[in-house]
């Protein structure tokens, strides 16, 4: 398969991922990782911007960064419900054990394999969402 054919195929399959985090550097890094894998990424730092993005974009997946405080996580879930957004949610966490959460998917950010784990989980979640 030629490079142009691969790019055409990845463009067709590209999904819009909404990523929220309080840490600008982590937000940019996560966005770069996801864009490199062919996805469109909307990155926001506040729940207000998160709500605007949910209303304005067709979101396929939500990533809640580990630097997002608990009350902002709750507010993000309220926005998803209020806007009837059914996109799957991946919650990132920085502890050795996952926190208690209602999230469908969780991923530790402290592992060395975080980048490949994130891409693998995103691929799995988006594939499951299609089926």
C-alpha cells in the first residue's frame, strides 16, 4: 500500500477525541500522541470549554486527564449527560491502583508503556464503539 493510500485510509477512519486536562504540557503531549496516530484532537483546560466542545463537535471519545480535579470530573460527566453525549470515556490516573470511578475505561499514566497503552486502548475503545 502506498503512503498516500495509507493516509487516505487513516483520514477516513479518523475520529474526534476530546481531551481535558489542567496541565497544558500534558494536554499538548497527549494531543500530539493521538494526532500522530491519525485522530483529530480537541484539547481543553476547563469544564466550560469542554461543554462548548461537546456542543460544537461530533465527539467519538473523551479522555479525562489525571490532573483534572475530582469536582471537574464530576462536572464533565454532568455535561456529557446533559448534552446526551454517548462517547466512551477514558479516565487517566496517576496512582498505582485505579481510583473508584464509574468510568468505562481507566489507564495509569505512570507506566513506562503509557504512550503505547493509550494508543492501544483508544484503538480498542473506538473499534468497540463502532460494533
